[in-house]
């Protein structure tokens, strides 16, 4: 499985390939659509037969909130994913027909649970969009895509700012040092917020500049763990959490 690009859209257009009819689906009030491109490739040899994961097993997580894929693609046309989870096994043929009949204009296929059979040497793969309905406040900067594959649960970071920070704490005096380490997207960073919540509950906030080597020293708690959060703020007003842990 590979996770590619994502899109945030206020609406999508569903096309009926048999009739060429098209319908526009707008987001509900206070919501928007978040689409993730997924490619699944059969890696086995000739005759390998496998199924793509159930949609229910593919989630998006942002700010500790988990979002599951949409089931209804168009209420007006009555187009609904039925093989959504393990309890819906016998609906796979319905969804195979759904994906053969409808597609997303300018995007491609709708993700469904599908049988992939490798007939020969050529790779057998399925590329489609997993669709989510999320609130307008959805934070794409901290969004992760998670696949529950049974024996493993890989996670992909969907959107990132390629710049790093250094965080360390002195065992001698408890001083916490946070520094900007730079990276390919350094020019997109407006500033860096540092928040330390000490063991006694005291909160200290500082800001450093996106200049390599610029740093701040905060008196932490010697012999106890303090909570440190470091966030990069971009010029486009997105916040990217680069460190969140106890040291």
C-alpha cells in the first residue's frame, strides 16, 4: 500500500459512466471533503488473489480525532459503499459494480473493497480516492492516514513542513534547550513556538526565529520530566507540531 496526495475540496462531481450524467455533491454546512489517494499493488506471483482493505480500516487522524471514510457518495443517486467493514463481506460484488460505474470527475476512482487477481507478470494495482467528511476546522498540517491491516497498522504523515528542531535537557541543571535546525522548507517558517509545562504545572512559552542555531533556554525541573511542545508556524498560517514529549 502506498499513500500519495490529498485534496481538500468544497464539493465533488460524480459521473455515471453508463449514462454520462454528472451530479455535483456539495459539503454540508460547517464541513468539507478531505480525499486521500491510495495505491494498492499485488506483490505476489502469477495467480495471486487478494482483497483491498475494508474502507472502515482506513482512517484519518488529526488533533487526536479519528475520521472514518464516507459511505454515501451521492444521496440523490443512492450510491453507497456497502462492503464498509468486516461484517459486510457479502456486499463486495455491489461495490465492485459501483466502482465500475461511477467515478470522480477530474480525480478518478472511488475507493472500495476490491478483489485483485494477478494474471501474469504485469503488476496488478488499484489506485483510488478514500473520501472523508471533516469539519472546516480540520487541521491538515497534523493529519495522519492509518491503515489497519490486521498484522500491522502503518501510519503516513499527510502533510509536513520540511524543517527540524533540536530539543534537549541537561541532566546537570534541568535546563531545556530548543534550537532551530533548518531544512528544505526553512524559508516557509514564520516563527517557532516553544511551550514547556513543568512538573509542577507551571507553563512557560517562548518563541524563536527560523534561523539555524537560534535557540531558547528554559529552566526545567531537575530530576523530573517536563512536557515540551514545539510548533513551526508557516507564513500560510499553518501550524506543524515538530516535538511533543516528556523529557
